[in-house]
């Protein structure tokens, strides 16, 4: 039978039990000033800092526009990129913001990305192949293009595709580069140095000079097809090769027909092949089949203009076509050129096209 005394005793025991639980959870000390056995020290609660203010996309674009205040053409190019969706492609805005400390380089990069086909090599130099390859990269990979410009300008080097490192040629005098744009002055010499391989050093005009003991080809006035292959693989990836237009009467017509097919197949796969013609490189960006062999759209890095040409007529005077063979070599990828057509001739004329009038005028419709 429960009595008032026993009820009070039970209540006192229950209170002690609750107090002991509280001590274990909070690590409270007992009457002797010690923590009870088994007491757990509570994990301190860290106050999370309030997130820093993140500007909206519209604010970021407006900030770029402000940085381009002294270059209305670049502002229009930025607007073109924004309305056309290129500015929204992954990484593009981030990389452009890295160029904020150089308004000239930022402005020219924006112009290049907005209108890749209008990129110009400048006059009196041999950088047409480099401009051709850079135009292709700007069209295919705008974020990578902007990142490369930011890295070359801030770090002095840029990691591109296939493990390739391009190095800015800091020893060149910018004043000797005439009318070249900021992006061309920065990237074209770096590409030319890589294209022609070890033992060659490029000057401000795009001419490469041997620094080793080689006996032949000690000076290269531009870039040959193997150099174009190296640049394309570095800038846009994949596996590039070149086929050559035979200059013999017996094989010339068939060689031209094969080149037309290669270009058409490459464009269908989403790549832009390049043509070396009369010592000058052109980028091919479009093809339309016609009964007389087709029409190609080619861009001229000397003038920054695009023209439609009769494919067969244009290729009649061409030396080489550099193309992405990755898809062509796969089943159903289109016809690969023959081994004979892929065999590099003993003497190949490098593409430079450095003077107005030196580049051949395409045969239009």
C-alpha cells in the first residue's frame, strides 16, 4: 500500500533519474564539480555564414557591356551573342568575365565569338592558317576559345585538347604585327610555334625559322597541311588528316572529285574542313549539291569575308584539304580518301597568303 512518504520517495528518485539523463546529454557536472560517467560532450553548432551576394545573369551581362563602353562594335557583338544564345552556352560568360582586366582583348574575343567567319589575320603576315583554325574553334567551342584567351593572357600558357599546351610568344614585338587584332597577336604566334613543331621559332610575321641543325626547310613561309592537322586536333579535338590534289593530268579530275566528297561528308558530320589553295588557307563552312559538282561556302581569313564558290573550280587550284577523319573512318562515316591521296607530296607549298591580292579570289556563282 502506497503511503505519502513512499510516494514522495518515488517522486524524488524519478527526479534524480531525469537529472542524470540531462547530465549525460549536456555534459553537466555533478556536485563534486566533475562530469558524470558516460557524459557526452555536445558537438558545438557552427553558425553558417550567410551566402555572399550572387549577381544575376542580367547584371553580369550588363557589367560586361559596361566594360566595353569604349567599343560600340563589341557591345553590339555581345548583344548578338546574348540574343542568339551563344552567351548562354556553358562556361562562356564565366570565361569572358576573366578578361575584364583587358577591355581590348575582351572586346575582340566577344567579336570573334559573335562572328567567327569574320575573323581576319591582318595584312602582311603568314598567319592565315592560324586564323582559319581559330575561327573553327570559336564556332565550335566558344567557352574553350574564351578560356584559351584568358589563360594565354594571364598565365602565359593554355591547356587545350589532347594534352597540348600552347605558350604565348612573349618575345615578339606587338608593334611589328601591324593590323592584327588583340586575339590574333596573342594566339596566332602560339599556334604557329606549335604547328611547325620543335626546332622552329616563329617571328612576328608568321614566318618560322629553324633553330636546330636541319639542312632543308629552314624557313617556312606559313603553315603546311601537317601543321594545320596539329592545330585542329589541339583546338577542336578528334583526329585530323589531309588529302592532296594531284597535279598530274591523269589523276587530277579524280582527285578533285574525291576532295569534293571528303568536304561534303565532313560538313555533314558537323566539322569545318580547310583548303590550301594557291598558298592560302580557306575555311569551308557550307556545301550545297548541284549537278555541276556543288557549291561551297568558304571564308577568307585575309578579308574576313565569306563567298559561295563552285566546288570543282575552286579545288582545281587547291593543294590540300585538311579534314576530320574521326567519323569518316568509322562504319557508315563516308568514303575515306585513298592512301595515294593521303600521301603527302615531297614539296608542299605552305599556306600564308599574307598580302592583299595574294589570296586567290574564289570563283562565285
